[in-house]
């Protein structure tokens, strides 16, 4: 446990030393929250457009912010693999589970901090522009977003292990864009219908946004909150197990 925590602390410091982390993980989601709020105020009421209203916007922006944490996980893992750092650590008594947990834990902590900051900003926006959000809903949204944070962290570990230092970040950028589009953050997939809706339903990103939005307004029914959250939890478990297995396999190959 101590070895894993020491490795996790090192990875956390590596992320926090990079100024880009603050730009994409903290500043950018807040800027998008403010920008989309301004856009929402310019939409006439007769348009019946509620996608950018704060009670729906906050959950989507929270998931959008989490997707960037995948990129930092990818960078951390792929850079360590490209150098001799991991190879030297393989000679220590650390197990593969210590490595995977050491990469995932800092990202989950950053995800929680990111969501808390965004929740505070969303509460301020709701007090100014309405509708007013409840503190209980914001807290439940923060808890609900833990599995989606694990999902993006697991994807980052998987891509960082499978691909090179140059290829992995590029692939992560594609996934970030897809998660925003297919997650229904900027448009309503149900109104699009057809093949696009089927693709959205086949991926976990839409369910992450749905569960966050439902938690925020305390709509805790099975269809609105329970089922989407179950899909995200299942996806996070599968991705994390796959990433751990791939990392273990690569570790054994490097040792041999």
C-alpha cells in the first residue's frame, strides 16, 4: 500500500507541475460553463431550448471536463513507458496492481476536485440566472460522476499502455471530441434519432451525462438515473480491468 501511495503521489505532483493541467482541467470547463450560459440567455423563450440551461448544462460540462483527465493519464503512462522510468521500477517489489492504482488514484482525486469547483460555479450561476440548484443535487452529482471519472482514467491507462507517446495523445483527443458529441453535451441525441442515436446508446458517454443531469435535479428514478449510472459503472469496471490486464501483460513482456 505504501509503495502504491508513494507512486500515486509522484504522479499527482507530475500532473500538478504542468500548467496545462490547470488550463484544461479547471479553467476550460469553467469558461465553457460561462460561455454556454451566455448563449442560453440569448436564446428566445419561444424556442423551448433547455439544453444550455444550468440545470442541464452543469452535468454535461462536468463530464466534458473529466474527459481531459484521460489525456493527462495517457501522457503520464506513455511518457513513463517511453523512458526508462517504468523499467527501473519493474525491478522493485511493486506489483502491476500498484502501478495501475498509482496511475488511477491521482486522476480520480483531480476529478473530484474538478467537479466540486464546477459545482460551486454552477451554484453561483443558478443564483444569478436561475433555476436555482440545490446543494443536495450538486453533492449527488459529484458522487454520481465518480464512475465516469474512473471510466476516463481507465481509458487513459489503456491507451497509454497500448500506444506510443505520440499516438496515444492523438487518440485521446479523438475520444474527447467523440465523448462531447456522442454524449449529448452540445445537442440532444434523441431529437437526432436514426443511426446517430443508436451509436450514442451503444457508448457510455451519453449515460454519464444523463446520470449527472438526473442527479443534479434529484430525479432518482431507474430510467433517468439508475440505469444510466449502472451502465457507466459497468463500463468503468470493464475498461479498468482491461487496462490492468494489458498493463500487466506489457509489464511481463518488458521484464522478459
